[in-house]
C-alpha cells in the first residue's frame, strides 16, 4: 500500500512515497464535481518533485514577462522547500 505526504501546504498536491521514488499526485475536480487523482511525474529525489509542483502550480496562469514567471516560480519553490529544509 502506498504512503503519501499530504501536507496542507501542498494542497491540491500530494507526494506518494515508496522505496525507490516520489510520485507527484494532484487532486483534480472534473466538471461533474468528481475528484480524481492525476499523477504528474515520478522522481528519484524530493527536490525535483517539489519543483514539479511549483511548475504545475504556475501552468494555469499567464505572465507579462519571463521575470515575473521566474519570480513566482522561485516563491513557490522556496515556500515548499522551506517546509522540508531542502
């Protein structure tokens, strides 16, 4: 049975952990209201899994410049990394 990191600061994401990798999973709500889980990727280290969450979190928004995107990415990555002191 898989184990998950379900920290409220990750919501709507969670990280599935097993003996060999980390899987980033996102809770997605369909138009029907049904919630399902979407696996976004598998990673051998926690740091890249956190970066995937930051990147995905930014994907649904538009940005007026590359600098704005990078600033927002860094804010999310720093917030999530500070949770676990990466």
